[in-house]
C-alpha cells in the first residue's frame, strides 16, 4: 500500500486540493496499525491555496515512552528511513513513502514527534497562522519562488533557505 519515496528537485507547485484527502487516508492507515497515535496534516499541503513542493507532510505524535512503537508501526507499513544527506536523527525520526490516490502518486513525509514536544506547538502555530492569513500565505509563496529563482534546486537547501521565514512566523504574535 505504501510505495517508495522518490526525490525530485525543489519546486513551488500550485496547491493540490486532493492533499487533505491523501493526508486523511494516510492517517487512517497509520491509526489502524497503532490507534494510540495522533496524526495531523502539516506543511504547505495543509494550507488551502499555499503552493509548495507537493509533499504531504504529517506529524505522527506519540506519547512518552512510545517512540519505538511508533517507529515500528510506520516502518511496518512500508515507510522508509530518509535517504537525504542530512536525515533527522532516530530520536526524532522522519519517514518517507508514497501513496497512489485517485490515479496519482503522492510523496509523503512522516515526522514522528513526541506529543508534548515544543516542536509540535511550533508546527501547529505555523500552520494555523498561514491558514488564517492569506497575505502571509502570499509572502510565503513569494519567498519560495525567490529561493527557486536564486538557482536552488536541492530540496534540503530549499528547506534551509526558507527556515528564517518560518521561524519569524512562529515567533511573531
């Protein structure tokens, strides 16, 4: 069911209205494997109208002491460890995969995070601030376009380049 993740150059693709349905489908699959996990759609594909890389990002939130169970559940479904040059550590892992949905292949990234980690609140705050502010979405898309226009095509370099923007959104009221 979960396919192999494939790399692609960084891009700023138009928002895909199927992304929330893909996220819900993946969440259902993961919860069937380990019902205690909380799954939340995050990133650009969770923000209506926000262009981005087109990767469906999800937070997989586990309770204290349950990291190993969370990793085992997603690994058992066929999600893979990152193969990038700077992968997340196994104490805060990310898994990748793909899913065919309505005849299309969607790339997936699962961020496995302790439920009470401050990172969870930061990711939620970023998502909610953009969902509520179309001008902030426009500024975010403009920043992504500017990064790509500078010649950056590596996905990791692209993510790092937009980091300052993301941190400002999280820190500002």
